[in-house]
């Protein structure tokens, strides 16, 4: 497969017992491959899917989009041939698609997979999407269209900074956990705040929806310095593979929500003449490292392994943390 040797860390970490665990067979089990960006999730997911003879669901909210290939680190065409993948190139950047839409659609796909397989694999760095699939979404108040439209106008006219300022005041708890570069999530949270007069985070009660499968969460864990080295190298590889040209073709659509993404926004600024190419590359690396840090913070605070996430007094699912070595 041409994967890096670290992708096969299961054996290296002495965790081959997981692969041969008989309890995985005969039960509907969803293996969740998690971890920060550039940690090797795709390679491990493919190896697991091959081992169990099953299929993979992508829960990466940017890999859904056909037009965004290089900057989202999608599986290569060769990797896609090895195992059947779902939710890769399933949408156009102009199509609206929410986490609720993904929860509904992914549950349908899992129902189909579990008709003929006892194990399925899901992977991706979008923690909210993984949690929605495994535990369901919290109930939030309805937000009128005019409220969302007003926030969309605020974003178009004054940018992300205006959304940041309002959210920092309205809900400082959510402000410190949300992806601040994602206007869709900021607008969603602010709409709830404006309508209810309450912080968005106060509605996140972690009420679990029952699922017909058992989730098992595998998290790849790297030493911080090695993870950052991998991120920097991945960015350089993306540039070599044509990320600048991909961004150039998408520049006319830069205001779409799907493109408010690390790797594209920095290159859009370069293409507008605001930065040099070297500065843009350095910013992509820096912002990717910051994104990884936010993913790790989310995992500790709200992820499957968090001690604050409980179902009937127990962790919401079995969690295996695998230390990786460079």
C-alpha cells in the first residue's frame, strides 16, 4: 500500500490483541479511528477495514466535497480502490450539509453495512460528526431564518472577527472549544444565543441516543514535536502535489462555508497579493498545528475518552489510546 511504517503501530505498540479480540466478531461494532490531523488515521482505517473485511465511513467534514482534494488530504485513488469508502466526494462545495444531515445519512449507511458485516470503520478529524454518529445530537431551540440571515450578513460585511467578538461575550465556554475559523459553527452557535438569550454551551447536555451498535474508539497519540513535524511535512507535500493550483481554481468561491478551511484561506490571501507564497505556506503550517491543538483539547474535554462524558455512570464507549513512535 505504500503506507508509512507507523501506520502499522498496532503490532509495534503490542496491541495486536485488539485486532484478534473475538468480541468484535458477531456483534455490531463501529471502530472509530480518531486523532489529530496528520496522525495517520487514513492508513490505520484502511488496515482495519481490510483486516475485518468491511467498509469505511469518512467523518471528515471537508472530505465530503469533490472540489477539495489536495488540501483535505483525502485518501489517494489507490487507497480508495483498496476498501470501499463512504462520504468521500459525495457533495459539491455549493451544497449545504449539516452535522444532522451526516448523522441521518451515516446511520443509514451503517444499517446497510451491518446487514452483511459485524464490524464497520469510521474515521475523520471532525469530532462533532463522530459524536453525532455515535451518541446523537443535543436538542437546540429552533432559530428563525431571519436571525441566521442577519448573522450571515454580519460575517460577509465584517468577517470572522465580528463573530468572534460576539461569541466571546455570549458564550466564553464554547468560544474556547469551537473551531474559530469555521463560520458555519460560529453562526449556528450565535443564532441559538440570540434566540434563547442563553449560552449555546448550556444546551449541550450530552443526552445520549441509543444506537444498535457498540462504538470502540481508537486514538492515535504522537509526541507533540513529532506531530508538528508530520504536519509541516504534510503541508509541503500538499504544495508539491498542486495545492496552489487547486486553490486558484476555487478562488471565485472563496466565501463559501466549505472553503473556510486551513490550507485554502491562506492561499486565497496569497492569490489576492496579500502575502508571499512562502508566508502563505508558513501560515498553513502554523494554522494546521493550531488546529491539531484544538482537536486534542476537544478530545480531552468532550471526546470519547473524556471522563466527563458518561452513560449510566460509565464512559460513553471503550477507548484505546495508542502511542505512536517516529
